[in-house]
C-alpha cells in the first residue's frame, strides 16, 4: 500500500468517526453552590462571539457530559483530518480533483 493510500484510508476513517458522533455541545460544566448550601449545575459557553450560560438539571448531567465529550472528540478529529489532508496535499504526484486549484 502506498503512502498516499495509507493517508487516504486514515482520512476516510476519520470522516466515518465524525459522522458517527452523536449530539454535540460545547462549553464547560461546573457544579455551583448557592449561599444557603443548595448546589446546581451550570453550563457556560461562547457561540458566535457571545457568552451563554444554562442551568442543567441533575437528570440531564450524564447526557450533557456525553455531548461535551462528543464536541471535544469532534475538535480532535477535525485537527487530525486537517493534518492528514495537508500531508496528502504535499505528496508528489497528487492528482487535482475537478474545480480544485493548485496553491
């Protein structure tokens, strides 16, 4: 198997893993405590340049944690996809797809 084919196989595997990810949510989850002792879950995140916060009820914590982990994994996979794509683009003898320009 050529180096190009190995890289293309890795790219396809990453794309499949991305498509298998479930619902995603970005941000950070923390448990806050009120002055009178009662605690609650707080999600904070930025989207389109604006800060947002949300209160998360106890029964949704596991689902929100999974969504946060899916988003982190998505970011990691995107970084890997870009790395492999750049590596493939730099290999000699690369064929251009229609509509693609050589930069």
